[in-house]
């Protein structure tokens, strides 16, 4: 009897112990997942902080040194570069990020070699487009430095993306520091000796981008690809990247709509004022771009094993990790716009009057972060058509609002239009994600019912 009683007590005692063990295991697994996300996301953010810090300092130096007209032209030039860079990112870098992490180790060097060759061929066509654009704008004096800057930038970004596609963010920091922080330091050094011009700035950027490409390239193991790979890869990359290309051309068109319309309606000085406020609001860029670099890959890999809901859960960990710094930056910009502008541009700068514009851009940045991560997730789960629909609505809203508001309100109207367009993009992106998750759940339920019916029929 005592033995039976002892056995019963032992069983009763083992049940809470089992539950406690399970809770500890679940807690340990959750903490391990958080640490993995934090570790990867931290290096992603650090690398993007390096890039954005260099861009920020360079823009501030040029805003102080150049006239408003010249600085407005520089802002338009950067916008054109980003539009061309998106073609390469969508058709080369993005498909590589989906493929490199799942390809066998023995074929990685060949895949990288084929990718770099494709990028080089594509850049030949894009640099011609750059040259034609500069010529049509009547800036023939910038033809050589602009094309050289684009080509060197392309080389640096191609090598960089080869590292990022394999989640080697830590190893990309050194090359990005050379390329982006280096150009800011060289421009600062030149300003101590002679005044800078747009041409000299573009030549300096070309040098640092070329050096950054060499630093990145030294860390890559590249092999000459087989002819069969070269024949097959362009079709595969285009198939994977076509929706990304359309989506982010729409995003860039929406973003570049405002400076170009301002330049057309109010002059390049108004574009410079918008860019001056955007430089400070772009302190969010390390988070938006850094997390955005990782989300499509994370979502795509989770989608393969866990479906759409698993992809959304995996991506949301990274999105939430970046949300805290985004909100802090927004709060500082909304509460302290004038001190920020004075600290960045000096006490007598013409850009001190853009405080309200800066506040609007900060709020717009928060909306853009959430919408951008949702759009990246849509691409990761192979729902590019939905991402295109989201960004078409946003672009149309931006165009309509800009045409209505810029004429009477100038820079302030452009900021209000951008804020409203970002809000529409956020709403449509969230609705698309919810529809996708619900549709996926309904499809799974229908699949289970079909299996149950087949099973009953077999039994019958």
C-alpha cells in the first residue's frame, strides 16, 4: 500500500515538474530566437548606419557649402541615381539574395561570378541612360563625373549586395565605411583648401566608391561561371525580380515626384529646402533600409517552410526590433525641429524656416517604415502583384495631392502630400497583408476538408 501511495505521489509530483520543464524550455527557445534576431538585426543596422552616416554628413556639408540652386541639382542627381540603382537591385541583387543562401556551397562562387557579369552588362546600358539624362537636362559639364560616379557606385553596391545576400553584414561594414564615410571626410578636407563644386564632389564620390568596391571584392570568393549558368540565370533573375522592379520604381517615382515638381513649379531652391529637411528625417534610413534589406530574405525562407503566416511572424520580429528607434527619432524631430535644424545647418541658414516641414516628414517616415516592411514582406511571399497594387494607389494619391498642394503651399504642400500618400500606402499594405493571411487560412481549411472527405470515401 505504501508503495502504491508513493508511486501516486511521485506521479503527481512529476506533472508540475514536467510543465515547469516545458515552460523553461519554451522560454529558453523564445529568448534564443530573440537573441538571434537581435544579433542579425544589430549588424544589419550597424552596416546601414555606416552608409547613412556618410550620406548624412556629405549632404550637410554640401548644403552648407553650395548655393541653394546647386544643392537642389545635387538632390535631383541623387534621385536619378537611386532610380537606376533600383533596376540593378531588383533584377540582380534581390534574386541573388533569394538564391545564394539555399544553393550548395560548391556552386556559390560560380553563382557570384555569373551575377557580377550580369550586373556589369546591365550597368553598360544604365550608364548610357544616365548620360542621356544629363545631356537632356543641359548639364553637359557634369556628363563625365556623373557617369563615372554612377559606374563606381554600381560596382561598390554590386559587391556589397553579394555580401549581404549571404547575411555577411558584419563583413560589409569596412567597405561601406570606406565608400560612404570616406567621401564625407574627403569633401570636408577639400573644403578646408578650396570651394567644392558639383563636379569635384562627384569625382570624390567616384574614388571612394571604387575603393569600397575593392574592399568588398576582396572578401568574395568568385569563380568563372559555366556557360549553362550564364544562359539560364538572366531568365531566372528576371522572373524573380520583375515585381520588385515594378514595385520599387513606383516607390522611387513617388519619392522623386516631390523634388522634381518643386523644381518645376517653385525652382531648385525649393527642392533644396525640401532636401534639407529630408536630410534630418532620413536619420530613420538606417532602420528602414537596414531592416528592409533583411525582411524579403527572412520572409521568403519562412514562406517555404511555414507558409504566409510563418513568413509574417518571422518578418514581424525584425520589424518590431526596428520600431523603437524609429519612434524615438520621430519624437525628437517633432519636439525639437528648430534646435535640430540650427545644429545641423548653422544659426543663419536659410533652411531654419523649414521646422514644420521637418515635423511632417518625421511622421511620414514612421508611416513609411511600416508600409515599406509590409511591402517587402509581400515580395518575400511571392505576392508581387499585391505590392504593385499598393504602390500604384500610393503613387496616384501622391501625384494628385502634390499637384493640388505644391502650387499654393510650396515645400509645406509637398510634405503634406507625402504624409498623406504614405498613410494611404500604409493602409492599403496592411489590408493586403490581412487579406493574404485570411486567404491562406481559408485555402488550408479547404485543403483539410478535402483530405477528410477523401478519407471518408476511402473508408466507405
